[in-house]
C-alpha cells in the first residue's frame, strides 16, 4: 500500500494531496515552509517507505529565488513527514530520527520486548534513579532509539542518513531484523557498565577534600558530558564501550591526586587550552565534514585525558597534545 502524501501550509491546513512526491512538488505553493506529510492513519503508511526515492538535495523556486533544499524523512509527534530543510546538517539529523521511528514501528513487537527487558533490569533502574527522569521514560526512549541509530545499514548505504529509497530501506530491514535483540542486549550491557563506572566515579568525587576543588570541578564537568539523559543515542556506537574506561580514568585521576597535584594541574591546563580553541572556533564551522570532524575531536580529548591521567588503562589511538592540536588545525582547513 502506497502512503497518501499531503501538502500542508504554514498554518498546518491541507493544501493538496496526492500519491507521489514529484506531482506534489510541481504543484506545491511557492513557500519555503510547505511540507509533504506521510499520513499515519494506517499501518502501511507508517511502516512502508515512500514510493519515490528522496534526493539528497534539490533546487526549488521560492518567491522568485532559487534555493537548494534538503529533503528528509522526519518525525513530528505521531506523524512521519517528508520535510525540506535549508541546512544539510539539520536535514540529516531529522532524517535519522525519522528512520528510527519507522524502524521502531515496523519491528514494534521486538521493541516491545526490549522495552520490558530494560525495565526489568533493576540494577540499571537503581543506578539511573539519581538522574532527573521520573519513571525512566527518557532512558527507555533513548535506549530504543540507540538500538536503531547504532545499527549498520548494510548494502550500499554507509549510514542511516544514506537510506534514501525503498531499496535502501529493504536492505537495512533485512540486516536489522536478525540483529535487533542481540543489539538491544549488547547496548543494555554497555549501559549497565557505563552507569556502574559513573556511580563509582561519583563516589570518588564525594570523598575528595576541598583542597582539590578545581580538579573535582573539572571531573564533574567531564563525567556530566559523558553520562546524561539521552547519552546512549548521542554517543557514537564505537564509543559506548569506552565510556567505563573514560570514567575509570577520571576516578583513578582523583585517587592519585595527592601524589602529584602539580602534574594534575599542568595536565588539566593542557586540556583546557585545547578545549578553549575548539569551543572558540566551533561557531564558524559550516561544512558537514568540518562539523563531523569536530565531533570526533571531542572523543580524542577523552583519549588524551586517559593518556595524561591514567595511562595504565590504555588508549584506542596514539594521542598527545601536539597530535590533537595538529588535528584541529587540519579540521579548520577542511573544505566540503
């Protein structure tokens, strides 16, 4: 069954309907805010991909001006819509969110079981109770989203954002269908390991005397950026398993503080200098490659922390302040 496509105006009123995107795009009002909405009144309209492929970008006329827009499958409450964005990064983010919703609906029985499995994990619920998430609903949603977001599409699609057609979607579903439960179990195990390490690090923080307040503040800022409501889907799949190591490194740093506080202060200053450079330049980044590379730097800094404060735990890559500074300079010179 092919979904019904509805074009709505700025006020949300139905402007016209049809069965294909191309016909509606030709007839759509010349408004940048016009949207093609995929009806969710039937199961088919939610679980099936639109009949026509979604281009990565296209040119449209709006008020006599030619604009480049970026179509994406996006979720709006209970609806899935085909929307168009002026920024490719925003389009990519919304497209992934739409695919997540589509997958969760298509495989709703498996996700129902995974939801129950998470709720049944009493240790996780206890560790998570320190966060401002009554009932744990944010954690549940984040966990279910992460199961899809961290999946590998398979076939020619490199990332979820590259799923643009029925063929791409079918390839993804074929691979994902046999991996849902195992992936859910693995992420749940990674969640428990991360929350356990977080609790142990917090316990170490609470034992620190006031004389080390500056270092404690630095650690608190670090671990709050690692574990928070929404961290599962926000953390790259290949970094989830590293979260306990980053947290253990922070705890080990505090344990060793008294033996060489001067060295800790020096290392903390090195990291602060690099972070300051990155934060100052981030607003100027516009290209997709630059933004992606900047995000990878965030994890390189975590590896640098391990190298400086808890080298015995090992790092995933060769790291040094000079290497990270050179990498950041390379990012600033990148062009899409």
